């Protein structure tokens, strides 16, 4: 298990909402400002079902995103 997975799980629980600020290394990134729902955390990835229909994980420490309340 990635050592920060427990931290990520407490910060971004399953079902919580996030907003993308920027994907820094993905060749086909989700648009900045897109919101989504956290579905799984593992291996330093926060997996998200994005509101635009995509399913793509965020890489902790690489991609910029924030937790939101709606």
C-alpha cells in the first residue's frame, strides 16, 4: 500500500467531491474546473468519476485538485 493512501482516504473519502485545478502530466487531461466524485483510492491515486463522463485518476503530488462542498 502506498504510504499516503490512509491520508488520502481521510482527506478525500469515497463519495466526496473534488474540483480539478490542473493535470500536470496527462497527455489527455480533464479540463481544469471540472468537478467529480471520488470512487476509489489506492497506490497514490484518487480515482474520480468526472461530471463530464470521464473516469480518470488524480496522481497525488503531481495533479492539482481540491475538495469541494456542494
